[in-house]
């Protein structure tokens, strides 16, 4: 157990990551994007014209809008960043010709994988937690309880961990960072867009055959493609409103856990046989 | 230290190793020589556990590379042809990372790092970033890193690639020193003069197979040992002609005014007899150099006709 923390790969990876210029540039950009979207959400929820003159604005409504805006925006931004940090982490060792040094040391394939995984995830968590002040803003307005905030953060961490595991798998498969990163982005795109499109087609067919059941929301088998959509567990957890029909967050978590575990196993196996890529 | 018997490793595109065998004892410094694509790097990668062999026996320090790769790694130091370094790390951090990667515990860990810094000649600049080192210094650091866990066997694949002459000389001296310390070394290189200077034995490889020199001599029509003689003399080239026809064991490699290079069947005794004949005939000899074939000659004989 101690080995998981004292793994020399973790220290090396974190040290290298924090010495890169993007170590401070990315959090700055990330917080600027979040600040911009929160300001826009606040303006949108308080400006009478944008609200369509729907009467007096409630603090809880503002809090809910800010909360939803922040969790969705940070999921979008972190999904875009996760492949950059994970899919390039093994290929860069191959490109810089340092991988043979790792493979001929006493580090095992799981240790190499774990070091890379923790470093990639920790950097994403740094970004995620730097946005907590924005999320706590929604608590101040009301309409969101701390439990919802914890669930949203937990769900985001699980999805990001899975994407990092997939990124590392891609990184173990390819020789060049550009190829592994492109493959990982392709995967994220399939999960985010293709599943939504498939769901859209299925739900429209289902609605045309069951016009009477439209108000109840689609059944589980129609929602199934969305279980592997990174946004589904978030929307299902937050419930209520227009997302009330998404009601299977646990299935989604289990699927993301399975994807992450499979990707980890494949990546470790590939790392062990990486000698032919050097 | 190394026991390789009928080793086979075939890649999809062909080449690799095809029944190669090698024995390397403790304390030996063996040079691995062959043309590009002969299988040198493949052999070294298999010995360092980077590639699994298809078949054959491959033991390093008594351990099978397939069944016990971790023990093999603990006994081996491997330096690839183009080894990379972590440019954004400090020299001490770089060595600390590999000391931890080889599970060195205190106080051995600190001692090994200090020893490596001294060995690399970087003891006075451990806080410098690796990226600020020249190629020669990086190679010294890499060799020091490779020796951190005090391996019994060193596998070096073209370690002098890209080094300037001074760095090459330093590397040669370091390898000689390691050899005297009892580290077994297998080194692949195209710089034959370096190998000739430091190696206790040379092994030839081509098309993934052993190439024996006796076999090569037989192929050229002579299984007997030869000696190369370089003769400088006063007078015209025709003065030595009578001695080149008789006896028949003389092969002329080069002949022009005042210079004659020949290959004699036999050894120093035959060379001495040849010199005496020239002197007896009154030819004024200004320089006479007789020695066995050097590595370059042997290499030329082994692979000169190959077109790859």
C-alpha cells in the first residue's frame, strides 16, 4: 500500500509537470474561462430581458444556474485537457528515448502506469479544486446543498479518472504523442457526441411509438447509450428540471469504472511488451 | 555471465537473430561487431529483457531472461544506442530517481548517488539541469546512472555514437577501468579502433548468426594464419619483384615505389625470414612493420563483400 504513494514515478512526473510552462498557464486560462461563464450565467439569470420578464429573481435560482454552469463547463474543459495530460505521458518517454531506462529498471509495468496515472489525474484535480470557490458561490446563493456539490465533484473525478486510464492506454499503444492524443480525443468524442446522437435517434423513435408515455421519460434501454456519456452521471445526479428523466447514475458510474479498469489492464500489458517500440 | 545458445528472434519484416550463440565469462570485455541489421541491437535488447526471444537459451548471471526478467535487470546495466535523459531534471534528481527505480535503500542510496556523481565528473554541479550538459557529459551521466545499482554485466549498444574524440577517449578509459574492476562488458560498436583498444575478445555477427573467422579464411581459400607486413625501402618497386614470386605464400596488397604491403602465410617467424631475404639481397630497408591482421582488416575480410 505504501508503495502506491512512495512510487518514484509519481515524484518524477509531478516534478516534471510543475516545471512546464503550462503548469501555471493552464490553471490561469481555466479559471478565466470559468470566471467568464459564471459571470455570463449570473448576468443571464438576473437580467430581466434575458429572463423574459419572468417576475422577481430568487437567490436559489441564481445559485442553481451558477452551479450547473460551473459543473458542466469544468467537465467540458477538463475533458478537453485530460487527453493532453494522459495520452502523451508514455509516448513522450518513447519520443525522448527514456522509456528503455524505465523498462530495464526494477520498476514494474503497474508501477510505471500508476505513476503516470496519478500524476495526470492529480493535475486535473488541481484544476478541479481550484474551481471550488466558484461552486461555493452557488452555496451562498442557495438552491444547492453541499451533498449535491460533493456528488458532482465525485462524479467528475470518476469520469476523469476513466478518461486518464484510456489516455494512458492510447499512450501505450502508439509511438507518437500526436497519434495517441488524437486517438484519445476520438474516444472522448465518441463518448460525448456519438452517444448523445444515438440517444437522440432512439428517443425520437421511442416517442413516435409511445406518444402517451412522453411525459414519463425514456426507459433504461433507451437511455443506455448515454450511460457512457461523461455528462450523464452529472445530469442524472443533479436530477430535477429537464434532466429528471436521467435516473441511472449508478449504472453510469459502474460503466466508467469498468472502462477505466479495462483500459488500465490493457495499458499495463502493453507497457510490459513495449520493447519492440523502442 | 552470458549464456546464449541457438537464440532465435524473427521480426515480421524479417531479420533478427537466427541461431546465434555466445558465451561471456565474468571479467571479459567482448566487442560485438557486424554490419547494420546483423542483429547486434536485437541481441542486446533480448539480454536486457526488452525483447522476448522466440526460442533458444538466454541466461544472464545464471537467470533466464524470459522466466526471471527482474533478477536479470538487477544484474544488468543497459545503455542503448541513443539514450535519452530527462532534460528538465537536475543532475542529482535524475540520479535519485534511478536509484529509487532500482530500489536502493539508505545508506547505499546516497553512497551510490555520490559515487555516480564522482564517476561522471559532475560532483561539483549536481544542481545543474541535465539540459545544460553537452552530449559527452550526458553520456557520462548516463553511464554513471547505468552503474548506480552496481551491475555485474554492462550491455552497451553503440555507446560512442555522436561523441567527439575527447569524449570517446574518456568513455574508453571508463570502460577499461570498469573492466579492471571486474564488470563483464558486452559492447556493440562500429568504431573498430576503440574496440580493438579495449576488448579482450571480438565476436562477429551477420544475418543473426555467428560468423567464425576460421570459416571466413576457409572461404577465401586459406585456413592458415596470416601476417601483414609493411615494407619501406630505397629504390624502385621492381627491386623487390623476385621475392614476391618465390615463395608462393606471399600475397601483395599494395606495391608502389618505396612501399610494399604484403600478407604472408604464417607468423612472425615467416615475416622475419622474408625480411632477412630482402636484406641479404642488398635492398636498403628503411621501415619494416609486421603484425597480425588488425580488427579493421578482419572486419573487411568478414564483411567486405557483403552488400546490404
